[in-house]
């Protein structure tokens, strides 16, 4: 081509301008900061899934928290996690959410320094797997995500979540068959019990005696006198002794405190 009269060959200097070098330096610094903080680095060459769709990125921390909640409530290491992306966001590539779920579950079982780079390997060492499916069907929400986690002993739980409004506020909208409107804050207490008078008062009194402030409370039930789920967001850690007292005083099937890590 160099011998053709109509061809002019010049060195490629587009990335050598002062402006381009400055932008490249800033991009590298941002990526390094994210990596050191354990956050996802979207342009890292060793993260599975390639370029992450802008419509999917806000769902990554939500799925991490959903997996943390599921793992804590199971009180066992989940061996499988099935993530179903539903509604409008189902048209986008959401395969990265499989790693989000693994990262959240690993954090819940106490793994240290979990990142989007090492999460698949750490999960494989523990016999954990995850996969993502999509469907356009979403009856109540424009978009939502369901995460079903199961253990080797046969226990399973489903946690549903969504991003709401212009601010894309994270919400847990269901756990198993119990509908919620729960912000995934740092400290949450979950009770499974049989619906009966006095449970809410007993829980509030016990936490008040321990000087633990309740930020919010939700109760969902299958019906009057049936199975019920209570979710409380609180402002501080709750000790095992307090949880044991609540369980004894209410006769709850289970009482679990979940501490969510961003």
C-alpha cells in the first residue's frame, strides 16, 4: 500500500496527546482504586463476562446483598445459586450477576478479600456454583431479580430484589413466599414464627432493654395464625444472647441477624 499514490501513511498519535494521556492516567487510577477496595473493575481483562452493560451495573451490589441474606438465613454454605433476571433488564447481558452472587455468599461465610477476580476460584474451592437465566415476564415490577440458593443438605431459600425509582433504590421485595419492601441496610434481624398476638411487642421490648434502636419493621404472613416472617432494620449489632432471648420469648422457629457488607 505504501507504493500507491493515493495512500498517505502517518504514525498513530491519537493516544499521545496531552489530553489523551491525562484521561488514560485518570482511568488507570480509578481502576486501581476500585481494585484495592474490592470493587468491580469493569475494564479488567481477567474478570469473566467482558464489558458490563450500563443497565446491569446498578444491580451488582443488590445481588451481592441478596446472596448475603440468603446465605445467612440458610446458615449453611449454598452449593448452588440460581439467579433469574426478569422484566425490562432481561434483554441485557447479565451474566456478571453470577459472580455477584458468588461474591456475596463468600462474604457471608467469612471469606476475606473477595473480589470479582478471585470470587469464581474461591467459590470453586468450596464447591459453590451459580448461573443466570432471563425472562421478559415480570408481573409486578418493570424489572426484578430472583436468587434461589440451595445447600447440600437440601435446604433452599429464594430472595427477590429490585431497583426502584430514578435513584434506583435497592429493595428486597420478597423472601420465599413473604412479600416485603425492605431496604438492605447494614443490620437486619429476621424472625420466622407462627403468627400470634404479642410477638411484635416482645421483640420491641427485648431490643429496647438492650438499647438497640429499631429503624424499621415489617411483618408478612401466610394468613391469620399461619407462618409469618418479621424483618427489622436496626442501628447496631445484635448479640447471640439477645437473639436467643427473642427466640425463647416468642417461640420463633428461627431468629437470625444479618450484617450486610458493601
